[in-house]
């Protein structure tokens, strides 16, 4: 089949079994350096409550990953994006809302959005168009779940009126697509990971979107803005992430107290905080 990103003819990379029972073909586009599942007919089952709960139970890194991601995002947003954390931010496909809650605790005006998950930790702070344009959106461990990553990012940028897309996803080495036994990130047992990139592939994807690509370790950034690369790289320094995030918190002030008042008034109809 042809690549769903560029239309170039792809090569079959391998066949395997997904969810323990579905025959699956994975294709590779050398032009985009992109691996994707061809016609993933199993997705409805992969996202059933039973499968999602089983996959989530096996993900013992959820809490740690969210805390570390929140600190990294806080440093990046405060030092690297130019608005010093005063804009509106959105976490798309935000799951249970833990990252949104952590970002608000760190002082950022962060909002949650997810068409499929239930917001447990950031209730009352769902994104709506009345909030206006977003300074940036985050999509943490999302791109590998998308049937068409290019369309997903285009739709996300338009919906949240933003020029900056911050995301995480594991990458494979440039021009070296791994076989099934070489990379655990395929996660065939869960069936939800269906799109994969190398750093070169992400750079190609950014080009197609008319954006710049700035790799920042575990975090990747696409933007149409002329951002300061040295500031972003400084904010991504492992030794500086926590100090910068805590400095941002000291300047912005946590939203915990204000959010508690808002929730008591709007969700529980308490007239006084």
C-alpha cells in the first residue's frame, strides 16, 4: 500500500499477531522513515474498557511519567515559549487528567481535552473554545496511537488555535526500522500502538506541516514560531529542569487554592469558598 503521509509506495516490514489473535501487517515508508499498521481492524477491541484497563494495569510507570513530564513541560513552557507560562495550554488526549492537574499545581493555566477518557483529576478545567487561542498543546504518548499522524496534528492545531505542538513518543534509529523482536514499543499485546517514527521521520513530518522540529530528549516540539533553541535546550537540561520548574512555580503561583474555590462553587454549588 501507499504511505498515508506522503503517498509513496511502501514496503512490507513484517507480519505479526496483535491482541493475541489478529493478523497484522506493518508497512515501512523509506521516504518518511515511518512504520505503520496497515488497516488496523482491531482498534475497536483495543480500546474496549477491558483491554484498556489491562493495558493500564501493566503500565506501572504512569504516575512517575506524569510527574517527570509535568516538570519538563513546566520548564519548557516557562523558559522556552516566550510567554513565561501566562497563556492557555491544553493537554490533548489527556486521559484521566493527571498531567493537567499537575501542570495547574505548578502554576500553568492548563486545560484538559479527551474525546474518549473520563476526566478524574482535572474536573472543571476542560478546554472549551471560549478560552481562545492556546499558547501550546501537549500530546503525551499520543502520536503512536493515531491512524494518520499528519491529519491528527493538523486538526489539533486548528481546533486549539495554536502554532506549537509538544509531544512524546519513542523513536527508532534513523533508516533502521526494527523487527518485532527488536523493539518492545510495538506493544502488540495491547494493539493501540500503530504509528512509529525515527528522528528523521519526525523532521519530515514537521516539514509536511510547515513547522520546525526541535528534538529535546524525551520531548519533541513542532512549531511555526521562531522559538529560541538555546532557551529550549537549556530548559531541557536534566540538571536544570527541576530548578526551572520550581522557579516558574514561585513566579506563577500554584493554582491549587483558586481551583479548589472554583470547583466548590461550580461543581458542588457551595456559595462560599
